[in-house]
């Protein structure tokens, strides 16, 4: 009878260890998948920037002018917000 209890407790311990190992493997696989995803996004963004820089280099001054014109609305909006905080005397 005592051997049956020992065997039962031993089985429970083995089960707990196996469950913990499976959970650890699951967490590892999820982490690896997330890392691959982050790496793919980073590579895509780097390629986008490289292609954009290449295009700007080909167009020279026209590209620089396009960048400035693209940024102007943002700059203007920021300045308007700053001016709206100024109180007239």
C-alpha cells in the first residue's frame, strides 16, 4: 500500500515538472516569435529609409524642397499652438 502512495506522489511530481517545462517552452517560443516579428519590422523600416534616401539623392534639391514643404504644416501648427498660449497685455 505504501509503495502505491509513493508511486502516486512520484507521478504527481513528474507531472508538475513536465507541465512547468511545457510552460517554459511555450514562453520561449512566444518570445522567439515576437523577436522575429520585431526584427522583420525593423528591417522593413530600414529598407524604406534606404529607398527614400536613394530617391532623395537622385532628385537632389527637388527632394530637399519636398521635405521642407512636407514639414511646413507641422511647424506651422506647432507655432500656432505656441502663439495661442501667449496672453495679450
